């Protein structure tokens, strides 16, 4: 298992967080994730299970166009 954490936005979907991480709520309390090393975090704002993605982005036609700038 890698010790590296990665966060990848899926096109028009959630942020996928991979690796050994701790997810905290707004008050600093950790979410109970068990042994999960991958979670999908909502970025459309419409999920009924925030901060986690529940797939609602597909129903509301969420669109996001972020791209990393190219290194020139």
C-alpha cells in the first residue's frame, strides 16, 4: 500500500480521495471510515449524504470544467 494520498476530480462528478487519510468534519471530528482507502466526496452540492457522493450529480446534470494548467 502506498503512503501517498491523491485527490482526483472525476469529470462532472465527485472528488476521489485515495490513500491513507483522515477525513474531518467542520468541527475537527473524524468520520468513521473503517478501513476505506478510497472515498468519493460530493462537489455538486446536491448529495443527500454530504460530504460523500451519492450519485446525485448525474440527476442534476452537474458540469465542472477544471483542468490542471499545462506546464509550458
